[in-house]
C-alpha cells in the first residue's frame, strides 16, 4: 500500500471567494447556454405563422388565443412575436 501525503495549501479568504465566484459564474453561463437547461429548445423568436405551423392551426386562431391571453407573446407594431420556449413550455405546465 502506498501512503498518500496530504498537502496543506494556504489561500487568502478573499482569493477563495473570488475563485468560487468565478467558478459559479462559469457554471451558470454553461447551464444557460446549454439547450437542455429548462427546455429542449433554445429561444427563438417566432411569428404568428411559425406558431400556427407548430401548433397545426391557423394564424388567425393564434391571434385570437393571444388576445384572450391563452398564449404568451408580444405585439410589436402590427406583428405578433412569440418565444419558442414559451410555446413549448405551455405543454409542460399542469
């Protein structure tokens, strides 16, 4: 059996805090960039036609659902904009 030697490394408390902050920030950035974090899809901005195609319905029904607040989105000028992750997320909620 080999004997392991333990080493003691001295580190300043402020340096340790900085190292931990950097590690946590890097891990969070990795999670947020990972398309599996929270949803299978990365966020894309969809228009009414794209949502209608995805949901297999008409653009007019998408507009009606948006007005009735049944579907999340925003109206920008005369156009409707939707986040793909929110549309897909509607089916994950109970």
